C-alpha cells in the first residue's frame, strides 16, 4: 500500500490523526478511510468490499450523511457509489487525505449539501460496517 492514495473522515474530537490502517495504536484510531481499494474502519481492513481503486485524476465524492438515522459515510468514485458504507458515524467529523507520493495532490471542487441522502439499499448488508 506504499503508493496508494486514500480519503476518509475522523471523529472531530480527535486531535492527532493516526494512519488509517494502524490498528495496533495505543491511542484510539477513529478513522474511516478508503486506501486504494480497501476500506479501513478504526484501523481494521474490510477486505472483499469490491471497491474501485482510487487513482490520480479520479473524481471522488465523500458522502457524510448526518441527516439520516443512523448517520452514514460512503464514497463515490467517478460518480459510482462504492459498495460499502459505515453507519453510526460521529455527529462531527474532519476530512482526511492520504497522499501516495510526495508530489501527489488533491483538488477540492466544492463542499455542498445534498438535497437527499444516498440510497443504501443497493449496498449489501454485509458491507455496511458499524463505527464501533
């Protein structure tokens, strides 16, 4: 995973940000992050999710739904919703980025409120992870 890029969120209460796949951390790892094509929830890899790998130049949408009950997190890559979500996310979050190389870059186009939430019924229940 040395050269892969990633994007995700972390609980806004956490000051230091551990690496997304550091599961053996003495501090709490409260990250949710897609690194390459593998989702990590609190440092634990969720293999077999069937996600597309994030590549340089992809348009990635981070969807944080704080209106739904429970609050949810999911991603779209080039307008395609990825086949996983995380439920029960915190009320306040920070966004995190993982650069795959020293010259890598992210461009932020907008932060917008969606008119309606994402239809999670298309995501298999076994790929809906809980933020616990």
